[in-house]
C-alpha cells in the first residue's frame, strides 16, 4: 500500500468519523444513566397505574406510586403513544425527557415509581423549560413521597 500525500496523525485502520463516534458514545463514569432506573415490564406499569392517581402539569401528566419495601430503588417510566406523532417524533420526545431526567437523578423519590406521559408540546418546548418542568415534577413527587401515608393507604397498596 502506497502512502502518498497523507498528513501525519491520520490512522489508516479506521475512518476518522468512526473513531469520533466510538469516543462520543463510550459511557463515562461522570455521566449518570437511567438504565437501571427504568420501568420496563407492562405489569410494573399496570401496578403503578392502579396504585396512583393522575396528576397534571403544563406539558405532561404523571403518576407516582409507592413500591414494595423490598425494592426501594426509584424507577421512572416514559410513555409516548401514537397520538404524539410518528415514530421519529415519539423517539425525540423520549430522548429529550430521558436527558432531562438524567441530569436530575438525585431528585427521584426513593421507593417510588414515577410514570411520565408527555403531551405533543414537549416536542417543540425549549429544553431549559422542559428541564425546569421535570425538576418541578420531581420536586413535587419527592415531597409527596416523603409525606406519611395513612394505614388504609398502606394496606391498599401492598
């Protein structure tokens, strides 16, 4: 293989854009992730819906349900039905919401499942406004989770 007119510092093994993609997508220790904190099973969503009531905010509705005592890590579920738009729009909404949640994992209420239902307006909402709304929802959820529950509620949710 002849090496003519190749500037120094260019690797011959892989294209430069492939190297940049690998370094950009590599997980880092300083960037927290939602991976282990997500609701994944349909049964978990159904249990959370049954154990909570619907709350509204400006651009989404949300549900907060207590977990059983043995599994106290907070979990988050995102839903984006077909009413929100085509697949690429729903995916963008979920990506934006995951990023806003990832930045504020410390506000997740311990021992609770939180489900967020975005409205279509989340697609065009400025990201700082979306982030502020999610912070407000997380703060409300944390305050509600800290409130003591009555004995009747405790027996109903177990």
